[in-house]
C-alpha cells in the first residue's frame, strides 16, 4: 500500500546504526509526515528489540536488507554507523543504486573518502553527507551576509569551540582517552565545515596542541592558525576542558540538550567594510553611515532577524527532496571530503609542528 502526504508519496527510509545518532534519525523520521521508518539495520542484539518496539523489520546488515524480498525496498538509507563503516556501507549503496544520507565525517580517512568520491563519479547515486549545520538557518543567514559583500573583502575570522566534557564522558568510553579520541577528530570536523562554508576554502593550517590539563594520551586543547584561499587569515581555539560558553551548541540553541548562552558568539568574521558575529548575527558596518571607513568613523550596528528552524528536520526534508530528484545535495561527498582534509591537515601540523597545505593532504 502506497501512503501519501499533502505533497506526494511518503518516503520509506531505513536507518543503519541504532546508536545515539541513529535513534535521533529514527525519531525525526517518525515525527515527519513525509517519511516512515521501513527497517532498522544493526548487528547488535539490542537493536532487535528496538525494531520490534517500532513495528518494523530488523536486519543485521545492509547486505541482508538488500537481499530480502519479503518487505518493500526502502527509498533511501540513513547511514548512522560507526565512522569506519561509512565508506564500506556507502559503496554498497552505490552498488545498489540506493540514495543515502551519510553521517559525518564522510569517512574515517581521506583515502577512504576519495575511494567513495571516485565510485560516485563512475556511478552517480544521490548521496548527502550529514553535516546538519549546513541546514541551520543561522549559518545560512551568516553565509548570505558574507556572500553579499556587505562586510567587504574578508580579512580575519576568529572561531571557538571551547567546552568542558565531564569525567563521565571519558568513563563511558575509555577510547576517548587515547589517540583518535580527542576533540580534533571528534569535534573539529563540524567547525572546519562551518568555516569553509562561511569563508571559502582553506589553503593551509598551522596547529599546536596540549594535553596538559587532563594528561591523556590525546590532546585536550588545540589552537589553529588558518590561511584561506582568499588571503583571509583566521584563528581557532578548541578545547574540551575549558569552562566556557563559546561553542556552537552552547550559543546557537539548536540542540536543547545543552544550556544556551544567547548573548555569546563562537565566530567573529571581519572584512574591510564591516564585521559579523555568529550566531547572534550582530553586525557592525560602515555601509549606512555615509562616511569614509576609518577607526574614527562610527559603525552602524544591527542585529539581523532570523526565523529559526531545526537543522536536523530541515536536513531530513532535503534528503527527501534529493531522493525525489527535486534538488541537488547541499553538501556532496566531494565537498565533505574537503572538510575531512582540513582536519587531517590540522592533525599533521600538530604532529610535525609545521604548516600543512591542504593540497598536500592525500
């Protein structure tokens, strides 16, 4: 039986990976009038009971899902599997011609990401990478301001993702104390994607890291200098041991799990004609004063209006439109791969103490 909603048929989606983010995707699919959950795919025993409670079939693997003929085939798959499975699962979807929403990061290594990009170049299949902040109305509004030229030529950007992860975070996952478990690999991918989206492509990075506070085998703090292809320069401060409200989650209010500090910002972008603070969307510009720019010239100050949306819900709607052939992906595998390359460049710079050009990341 084909179900419909006001604008067309309901989109049947399977979710692979029944962990925390997978369950969030399931909630969104169930809450939307456009979608319905068709299956849960996960090898863990607990996921069998989850699928039963949701009234949908369970499969231990994507191979099993695609091989079965007892249930209708989904129109798309959400890949919320562990990072190292993103590319193998995506390649299987390419082989099946199955549209997929791939949770970020797109791959666990740059080489694996390039393998997926090459496969899609040979056999195009609709695929969207789950950098859900690309669907944030705040980020989109900030991008409009930068792209409009209102700030003039970009000169600098200052960014911050500083927060305090409690001891329980590390007790629940001992791997987070070891190499690969620090904020560079876990958190920085979001920030590099945001900054690329706002300010253009990165050309090079130079990073320093410290583990002085926690004393783990992995960093707890990093400071990154950035050079953008436009010539703009930037700095970014990252820490999971800083008692600070200046991170996207704590300032944007888009995730209700975090307390919000609505007067704080995590990005400050400055150009030759003005500046923009994000996510408060406060601007300081010369464009309406009529006077020549200069440090004695007063700014016109404004806080831009915004209609807030849930970026995860907007991402789901976009994925449905992508499956229907109504749009192109807002972030492709190739695009997301550049954000992964930026993180890899930061890691290499931390390890070598040298500036790393993104063109050298292979």
